[in-house]
C-alpha cells in the first residue's frame, strides 16, 4: 500500500473466521465468507457503478474445495461456489452470488451485503473472473467464469439500474455438462471473450479449456510397467456462442434469451458448428425463423 519499495497490508480477507481485516487492524464480520474455499482465483480489478458512484472493486471466485483432489469427487458441500465482489480499497464485501445464498437481497439502498441466489452456482469457482465493458463507458457490465463442475456462466451487471438491489440483473448458465462420477470438465482458467459479426449482427464468443489440475495423471498411464486407468473427463477446448451479450435490448430483455441451456445439460459437437440448444425460435425482421448456433469443441486426443 502506497510505496512499492516498502509494501504494507491493505486488507486481509479471512474466510476461516468470516472476517475482513483492514489496514488499521479493524475486523468486520461477514458470514458470507464462511462459504469460501482456498483462494486460487487471481483478483480482477475493475470499476462498477455502485449506488450512483463509480467504484473500484475486486472480483474473485469462491475458491477451491480440496475434495477435488479425488478424481471421482462429486461435490455436494458447495464450498467455494460462486463469485464475490469486494471494495478494492478497504476490502468491504459488496456483493456475492452463489447457491449458498438463502435470502437474496431485495434492498433498494446500500445497506449490508447485496446477495444474488443462483441454484446452479454450486461447484467451486477457482478461475479468474473475466470482466467485460460492453458499452465502453469504463464500467464492467458482464462477468464470465467457469467452475469445476462442468459449467460456464455469464452475469449481467446493470450499471444503469436505479436501485442497488438490481445490480446483478441476471445470471445465465451458458454451458452445463456436469457428470456425477467425477468426469465433469473442470475449468481452472479464466475464459477468453471476443466479439464477432454474424448474420444477425454481433455475437460474443466465450472460449474455455478443461483439464484436471488437481490430478494431472488421471486417465490411462503406465506405472512401473503396469497400465492404470482412472476415470477422466473427455477434456477439450470449448467455444460457446453467446448470442445475447451484444444485443441492444439486453437489459430491457426479460425472456426468451437466445443462449440459455436446458436444465438437463447440453452438448457441443466435436469441432463442428452446431446448435447448442433447441429453444424458443427467434425471428428476423422478415418473420423468418433464425436458428442460433451454440458453438463447438475440439476434444483432445
């Protein structure tokens, strides 16, 4: 803090004791921190509009659950599930989203911690959060991240919201391929994001790569001349088309979304441009039905 040659502690986030301790040593209790796991997520620093004020914040994933050291692990404790937003200056917890949220915040003023419940956010999030400024106003509007349960998400932040309670307008599960035997694709790294032009205008492309950093030798290996096989995901590079992120009406939009997978999960055809989900058809200006493609994956051999 302040001097690069003589750094000092700015604040300390202490999930074990559910506290944030500032530079003066003053501790603030946040029960929400008790759901966090090991800190693997590199902090993302960005600006948002918080109660009408431009505010520098720090975004991190919920953390790592050590149960994933077992290749066949099926997480049920929701440890590290979700995403957290702290004030980057003093460590104040401002907002979080998780399946661990039991009472979503409906407050219209800045009072306490704003919480967003999302039932699918129940597996550890260890990657850095990718924060996107979609309209060039210097404020992040979109968050992308994956989890260790084979899922990828987009959070729509409405910086023009009139109440802080509607700060996170929606959470969209872009991809779902959870397997109960430990073979879900695990997303340890931050997804990349780019924008492209299609037949219906601009659309987003979210790319993730799966792997098992906790148990890198899973699969078929020879140990001492003996072949040992353990269950593993069919890891791949996943390229998911977000057909909503560039829409002019994104924040006025209710439903249907063009990109929203079925609750039972979805699949991407290997190295083929294919529709991700058969959903409610959208129409062009001439009334013709437009089938939105979902993306593709390249499976490792």
